[in-house]
C-alpha cells in the first residue's frame, strides 16, 4: 500500500489553527482600513475604504476605482453599515459593483437595504471609458418577505458577460424569486445603437424556473461583431429534439445555420453533430463534425476551418478518432491532427501525432501556416516517449 506523503491529521490541525488565527486577526481590526477587493488587477483596481470596530465594519464604507490610464482613485460606490448590531449589516442606500467590474465592464447596482436585505427598486448602471453612467436595467425586491432578498415583478437584467462590445439584456418577470413566463433576449446593434430582440423563450411557473418549449439562446461568445445563437426545444428541463447553431456577423447581417444536432428525450446528444468551437469569431469559424453515441463522442471527428462567414469553402484542418471505453467515456486513439488554442486569423497552428489509450505517444510535430498560405510548415518536434 502506498502511503500518502501528507499526514491528514497534521493537515487538519494546521488548517484549524490557520482558521483560528484568521478569525483572531479579523476581530483585532479597528479604526481606518483600506482593503483591496478580491481579484484586484490592472484592469480592475478596486479598494474599499472605511472603519472597523472590534472586527466589524461600521458606519460609511466607500468603494473606489482607478482607471488603469489614470493616477487617482475615484469614488464610485459604497454605503452604510449598522453599528448597533453584532454583525456587519448593510443599511440604507448603497451603490454596489458587479462581480466582474473592470475597465471593459463598469456595472453598478443602486438601491436600498433594510434588515440586511435588498428592498424596493434597484437600478443597474453601465459606463465605459470617460463617459458617465447610464441606466440600463432595473427591478423590484419584495419589501415584505423575511429572510433573503426576493425579486418580484418585471425586471431588466444584464447578461453575465455584459461589456462594452457585448451589450446583452434579459427582459421578463419574477414571482417569489423565480423567473416565470416569457423572457426575451435583447442585443445592442453596433451600427444603429438600438437594442433588438435576438432570442428568448418561456419559463414554467414552478419553483425551479424551468425552461419550457421553443428557445433561442445567445452564446456568451457573442459580441457586436457576431452573434451565435442556439435554437431548439426544452421539455422537462432538458433539451430535446433538433437544436441548430446559427451565426450572424455585423457586415453581412445574414443569419446562417452553421451547425447543430439532436438530443434524445433524456437530453443526451445523439447521432451526427456539427459543433461550433468557442474559438470562432467574425474572422474565422471552426466547426467540429462527428457522431455522438449515448452522449459520448465516437468514431471519426473532424475539424473544419472557414476564414469568414462569406467564405463558402469549409477546409478540413484536423481530426482523429474517439474510442468508447467500457467505463462510459471516450478516449482519443490513433493518428490525430489537433488545432492549437493559439491559432488565429493570421496564423493556424496544429499538433500532429499519435494517441494510445488517450495519451500522446512518440513524436508530435507542431505545424504552422500564415493566413495566405495553403501548405503547413514544421515548427518543431516533441517526443512524448522521453
């Protein structure tokens, strides 16, 4: 029996001691503090400025942000903590920052706290660069319900990937904190500067906000240059039947079907599929063509490359074979040509070699070509047997 190099009892004791020390440090916090927000970096320079009293945040705390192009921090948010209670509880008017707040996505939420929960109307604001904040969303929280904050009524919400070049909003209704009825997806057109409906669907009036019926969903990879949508049906919370993948770029304005496949009644992929790689964009499309058996890739899968949406020629640029193991998952076997993550419109990079039982073996050759070349050239070799 192989002994673990880690003494788990000692590890648990050290972990417990660390937690105790951290708690003691938190309790000892007093007076003025300036704290960095989690994820502080050049594009997201955010700090919190306020007072501690016996380890508890009290009275007013400010949120400050520094644009990476500037020298000074600017006040952009904050609010009050109640010092009459044991815990750090937010009260009154607050301006809070989105979790992904950064130079490309400056989003704030403005509203009121009561008894440590959001109540009444909350508004969503966005800005980019040196322009001021503009309201782009809003909705209501229930004032009566005890406990957590509950969304009710009509809402306009931002997508998780909302930023200056991908302005996507959702419009619909909440009931007791659950999405119900029709929800529409709107996208801001680059040229007209107007929001246009690009997708949406319906939620069941249950506690799980289950999607039902026909849906058009927007990929998180969409931006103002191109939009990728997935179109099909939900039944019993699962995707069923035929789902199509469509692509539209801002130049041609054509909504072109470029992929898709089928799900069985259990929401498992089956049969022939054409899948869009998440590395695709308006300048080049990468699709993966092959078969699913019981939700697992099987047999031959090929990669195809197209320089742009107007290029009618799909060029096979790679591929290989998947083998289904008894354990219920697929592994790569035999000769493969794989497309590197570093590939872009100007240069395509591939790795050519052999798999045995899902592992690379022998000599693998890294190949490249420039955007206007037809043939690939060898860049280097890697020996996986060493």
